[in-house]
């Protein structure tokens, strides 16, 4: 029963974290645009977050394998309060950048420990990770759905203050967690677990493939979709509704399809549908583009199963935190490069360019994963 309560508490923390993420995903790029921040600069500001998150994540994950997971859940809540308050006062690109650095560190603290915590409580089975992804999608969807209404009702500053209050509640919940196993920190053991030369060939291959996946996420992630919809004339609340419906569909279908035993086929099918979606998206009018983005939630939910299945299959139970952190390093470095490039691509050729690159790079990840998992 205690173990079940611990899992439930972590999932609630994830819900609150993801709700705030969904709110910021809509409100922040629109807020920056209102403050007359150039789209190329927005791209570089958003590109900082995956890098900061990854460096923080790999550091926190390595330490948490020795010191336990609880301190990093607490840190996530504290940093959530700080980052939201920075956005509350932000007016210049440098101030928004500082907020993104703190937000990235906050995300790194949580994602360093949430999957390892659940894997330790569940004997390493991948389906609980899919449930984690499902509640992440659902909470992000609700946040995105409500973001536009928050902005209309409370303005951008009031919306940021609401996010700060949620961060305070996350701190309280984090203190309810047990710390689990702890052991004396060993520099030698930590460096050994971080040494890629010691990892299996399969692990190294997927590190590269996750870099390609990160590129795809960067070309269509962060600020890109909200500003694409804004460019098509949608208001903030409508953008929130479109992306909220998309994320909600992703959560529902990731949960439903988690009962499937054919992870490889889901990876391949999601890759085909993902590439078709982004090959078409930049050429459609506003109505069809918004409908396609909502329907893409089905594909996103399907693809998440394959990604979580890969994580559980190729990580070592003795160093879940470090292994997942290393594997995701490729993803977030790729995502940062994709985001930084997207602002330049959009300002030069429009939204079609990053969408075509998103489709192409995801096809490489999907086909490669399908073939390698058959070995």
C-alpha cells in the first residue's frame, strides 16, 4: 500500500508539473511576441532549455543513484516557483533567457528521477512509464486548454503567478516521498556509469538515434507550433484549445495502445504517420492545419509507447537514473539544435522548412529503431 501511495504521489507531482508546462507552452511564446522579442531570438532562448535541462538531468541523475530521488523532486518544486517569478518580471530577451535556464534546471531535476523512481517501484516494467507519459500528456493538455483563458482573465503576469503557486504545492507533495535506497557517493563508480565506452553497442546506437529524434522535436517543438497558429490568425485561447486537444488525444491513445504487445510495429506506423503529417502541414490553410494538428495527437500517443519501451529495454537496473540521462543526452542536444535552427529557418523560408526537416529526421529515427529492435 505504501508503495502504491508513493507511485500515486509521484504521478500527482507529474500532473502538476505538466499542467504548468502546458500553460507555459502557450503563454510564454505569445508573451515574448507581445514584448516584441524577435522570432530568431525566441528560437535561441527556447533552444537553451533542452541543453540546460540535459546537463542538469545527467548531473542530478548520477547523484540520485547514490543519494536517492527525493531531494530532486523537492528541487523541482522550488525551481518551478523561481522560474515562474522570473517570467512574471521578465521584459527583455536576457530576462526570458534567465527564466528558461531556471526552468530547464527544474525540468532536469524532475526528469532525472521520475522514471527511475517508478522503475524501482515497479520492477523495471515499461508500462508504468507509458502511464507516466499518459498523465504527462493529459495534464499538459489541460494546461494548454486553459492557458488562453488564463491570459485573458489574469493577463500574462497573473498566469505566471498561478504557475508559481502550483510550484509551492509541488514542494509540499515532494516532502511526502520516501528517499529509497541511498549509498555513499563514489566518484569512481559515478564516472564508470557515465563512461560510454562501457555501454553496450545497442545503447550507443540508440544514443545516436535519440539525437535524430531530438532534431525532429526541435524543428516542430517549443515556440514553433504556437507561433505557426498565431501566424494563421488564431487567438491565444483558440491556440490553447487546439494544442490542448492534441495533447489530450496523445495521452488517451498512449494509455489505450500501451496494452499492445507490438512495440516495433507501433514505432514504424507512428513514424510513417508523423512524417506524412509534417510533410503536409506547412502547405495547408488554417482550418485544415488546425484539424491535422489535433489529429496528430493520436500519432504522438502511439510514438510515446515505442520511446518508453526503448528506455526500459536498454537501461541497467543498477543505474536507471544515469543510463536514462545519458540516453536522453542525444535527444536534448538534438532538440536544442533544432530549436535554434527553427527561428532562422522560419524567418528565411517560413514554417514549411522546419516542418519538412521534422518529417525527414523522424523518419530516420523510426526506421532505424524498427530495424535495430529486430536484431
